[in-house]
């Protein structure tokens, strides 16, 4: 009896690994055949649905803007735009000419220039719009100066009342000697609270004006 139990245990211990190995071989051969890369596998064919699951795209690819078209814009820095406007006599309605950073001859108006004063986050991330501090409320406006309108700019800074002419900030068209040039590109004290190095040397780059053909 003892010998029979010992024999059964021995047969079980030896037979179990052989059984597991045989089972693995049978599963592999049944699915992959006798090849090592399953190239002889007898797998069921792929069943394709009769209805496509992806709808073909029908959108028209966007066209590039025509630089000669009426909707094309020029690329200029704040310095380029302001200098050209001031030197051209800083008119409100009359267009002025400038050369953008691509050396394209362009025209713009005061409306293009005013974006430099009215847009927030333009001069640097987190920057207030200039008109936030320089507005029509002369009594509380910074430097008693209004940049929110063409008339306000002409009235200048350090005004004692809305009716009184203040300090000329455009130096009668002498851009390099103007207060605006000094605080923006000379001393670089504005926009207020500008972090060191946050504003490019020539100010932000904007898309303004339109290209023109010179005969």
C-alpha cells in the first residue's frame, strides 16, 4: 500500500510538467501551425462591415491670403507704426505710408495706430490697455493724459482740466524728440509695470494697414 502511494505521487510529479508542456504545444500548433511566426495559422478571415465607419472629408482646404488683396495686412512693430504716423503729421482721417518688417510698402490710418493704446495684453502678457490709465477722466488719468481718442492725444499730458491744452507728447511731428518716443522706446517706462525684458525693443508686432503698389 505504501509502495502504491509512493508510485502515484512520483508519477503525478513527473507527469504534470509533461502534461502542461504537451498542452501548450497543442494550443500553439492548433493556432499557429508548425511555423514559428504563425504564418501557417488557420485564423478566420476578417469580416468587413458593408457600411464605412469613416465619412470621407469634404471640407475645402483653406486658401492662403492674397498679399495683394484688399484683406491682406502688413506686419509692423509699434515703433514703425507710431514713427510713420507722427512723421506724416499724425492725422486722424488721412492715410499715411510706412514700410513693414517685410519691406512691403503699406498704408494705414489713425484707427490702426489706436489699437496700440486700446488693446490689453498687447505690449506684454498681462499688460493693461494704455487707455485703462490714460482716459478721458483727466482728473484721475495717469499724467492727466487721454489716449482714448484722437482729440485726447492732441491735447497732450499734464492737463489741469479737460478744456486746457497740456504738454505736447508728439513734439509737433519730431518723433525722436517726442515724449511718446521717450517713454516707450527711450526710457522704456511705459507700459506701466512692464517686467524687464518682457517688451521687445521695438514694441509688439501687429497686423495693420494694407500693402500698396508703388508705380
